[in-house]
């Protein structure tokens, strides 16, 4: 245990200083952030305090004219009642693929130390071709929140402490046959064959619109989808749609479902940026809700626990040093609201302060409502 902690301390404190010794081939960046969290239930009868100390390392080694190696390491010390749940600790131990890169280094009472290598891949580029092998992020999604086209790497919108988002173990081959067009072929093996994902995607630009279509194998389901991104009258307009169908029928389980999302965005002259998004997530008979909806990334064939959801976000920068944002989400079938105001201030060129809140409002028996209200502060030092 002590050796592992010393290993983490070495990477965090001393490895960045090696950059000057190795030269321009090695690039090391990252941050250290501290997040105290104050939470209460919806009746304001119980309060709890938790804390997250988070270190991020992004390492890139350029070994030649055409190839490089990238690595991302995420290490967190979590303290408080919120992290003593055995289901949460088991989730931390789980991983996105066959490579064993997620480790709980310490778990005692209310103290958890977890580290994960969420990026570790070899990248080769030459001419119109690019090949990446290893843990990487394959982002085929278009919209801000709900991404039915993101076969490989969906993420959890409620996870405020994961800017980089998860990666997956995969092989990806990209061929650029134009300035704005490409073919992508990707394969991500699972722990067993049925958990694998393999798909091909074609992206082009037509009359100012970025268009994409894709098809493949998705967790033992056939998948086909497509999306677009463009503008109408100065307003951004985006959308995604995918259809999934079981390759083997199961009694009492609906075999197919459609997931679709569409959004619009507009930036005003004063810098205010507004986004509105709606999703239709067809519910399947025989498929129950996810027990870890607040922490676990949902899959492209089930991007939310509800059949319908509406999201609105606004962002407003003020005098360069300040930034305000507000995210609001509504699930009409469950009558659940989610509100998250956020204020960020730059204290120095490499030091930021953020204050944000997560408010889950709805009936006591509804999903998410039991999460109550959370107030989070964040101080981040970038290096």
C-alpha cells in the first residue's frame, strides 16, 4: 500500500520536472483539484460532508515523425459517507474493457483511494491514414448531453468531476478522403464477445452540414444510426438517431428500440450562449432501470432512465475572469427536475475557483430525487 502511494506521489510531484531533461519529445500536463461537497436530503433533515482530492496527468511522447504514445492517469482520494457504499467501490473497481487499468488502492471506513489509466494508446498518422490502438476516447456523439450515436464512449452528465470523460480499449482506423470527410472503423473487445462493440462510420459535409451514418455490432445487438450538425438562420441545429435490435430474442424482453436527440444553440452578441436539447429514449419491456444512474455512464441504447427528457443550458462569460452557467433538465414522465448553477473565476493564469450546485427535485420515490441537494466548491491548479 505504501509503495503504491509513493508511486502516485512520484508521478504527481516529480515527473513534470523531467520534461526539461527529456526535451521536446515528452509533454506532461495535468491538474490537482480539491472538491469539498456539502449535501442534504430534500427535506433538509440530514446533512453530510464529503471531499475529493483529484490529480490528473496527461502524458504524450512523440517518438517519431508519424507516431506518438498518449497516457492519461486519474487518481482520486475520496472521503465521506457518500463513498462508503459498497456498490460505489465495486463500480470503481470495474473497467471499460479487458485491460485491468482500474485499481482501488485503499478502502477503509470512509476513505477510498482510486486510480485509473483512462488513456493509454499508440497513435500513428501518415498521409490520409490514422491508426490508434489502446485505451482511447472514440467520440461519435454530436449533441451536448444525450448521444445515441456514441456507440463506444457515452458519459454521465451528472459527473461534475470528469472533464475528460471515459475511454475504451479499442482499435480505430481512420481514412480521410477529403477535407471534411472520413471513414472510421473501430473495434472494442469486451470481457466476453457479447460485450464487444464494432462499427463503421462515414462522415461527410454536404451544403454546410456535417453528416454521419454508422452501423455495427453493439453488445450483442445490431445497431444503425446517423446524425447531422449545421445551422438555420444563425442558430446551430444538431441531431442524432440510432436503432438497436437484439440478435437473440428473450422471452418478455422487447427486442428493438429507438433513441433520438435533437438540439439547437444560439450565441448572442454579448457572449451569452444558449442550448436547448430534447431526447426520446424508447423504453423496452423487460429492461429495468440502472441502479447507479448518478455515477455510471449510460449506454447509447439507453441514454437516460426516462422515455423523454428536456435540457436547457446557458453560459455567460463576464470580463474574461468570470464565467456563469446554468443547466436545467426535466423528465416529464417522472416529474423530476435537475438544476445546476455554476460560477467560475480565474484566480491566476494556472489557478481557478468554481462554485456549483446540483439540485434534484421531484417525488420522493422518483429516480434521482433521493439525491437531494449538493453544494460543491472546486479549487484547481493546472500545470
